[in-house]
């Protein structure tokens, strides 16, 4: 969702998934020892992304934001549903020159 109020813009995003199988069911049926049953699923996730932007004038904007808030990467896996490093924060500026 995005809100524009005067020179300010705010954005909020939410991503959610249920637990996911690491391998297809037919792969498990063919090789039940493929993986320990405790690791059959990748835990689902629930993350929030936010950004706040300010337009100083027609050619200059500043912004600050954060992605993957609330995500704690599962230990011992290389299969990630989002950034494997978890939350990250950023700031920046956009300038247009004519």
C-alpha cells in the first residue's frame, strides 16, 4: 500500500507464506531417506517492508526504508524464501538534472 500526502510518500508491504516442502512428494516416495522428517518443510515466513520518501523539490527526493522486518533466517538451510541475511535497512537520494 502506498500513501501520498503532500511531499511525503509512505509505502508498506507485507509478504506471507505457509510452510513449504523442500522436495516434491514423489521425490519423498521414491527415496524416504532423502531428508530427516524434521527438515521436510521450510518454515513459512511473515515479513514487512516499509519506505518513507520526501520530495524536496521537482528534482530531488530522499528516502529511507527497511525490508524483511520480522524475518529470522532459519539455521542450517540454504533454501530461503527471501533474503538469506534477514532484515536490511537503507537510505538514499534521487536527483534529476536538466
